[in-house]
């Protein structure tokens, strides 16, 4: 008869792997990395909208309410338009870059070119408020900033 043998039995290994799989599954369910990444992109969108709104408001204040002064894009749109240089978009960049923004921020998923950065802009002439929104926000969130 042999003295005590060292090592694990097949049954012990199967139990250990099963417990590790269950703990891993609960960890993935708890952390939900897909939602965490989507929430991170939404947070980035909020930051971008605030940066753009601050730049536009600063320009409006500096030009005493006349945003279009020295701006090749003209007056701010009174209906919602996508920001970008493409046809039908409002090209905000010439008015705020590089004086108020170093570069135009892009939507982390959909805004990949200057043709369409993935954010919308509108100006309410009666309240003199601008609204910048992120139409491609995730997790069914409506993200916009009004100033």
C-alpha cells in the first residue's frame, strides 16, 4: 500500500472548474461590460456637448450676440441641423476652431469625419439659447445641452 499520494482527483478538478465558471459568469453579469462601455461613450458625448456649447456661447458673448460676425458659415440654424461640412449640415468649425476649440470633437461612434461629427445644433432666436444634442446616444438616453 502506498503512503498518501499528492495531487487532485478528476472530480476535484471538475468541481473547481465549475465553481470558477459560475463565479466568472456572475462577474460578467454584474459588471456588464457592454453597458459600461456604452455609458462611457455617453459620458464622453455629454462632455463634448458641453465643450461645443461653451465655445458657441463664448463666441456669441464676444461678438455681443452676433454669432455670424466673421463666420463664413453664417447665422446659427434655427432648426436642428447636424454639425459638419457635408451638404445640408451646419459647418460650425470655421466659427469656433481654433480660437474657441483646438479641434472639433466627434461622436465616439458615429462622427468619424468633418463631414458629419455626429452632433446636432439649433438656435432659438426668441430665448437666445443654443441646443447641442447627440442623436446617436446609447442606452436609450436623450443627451442634449441647452445654454
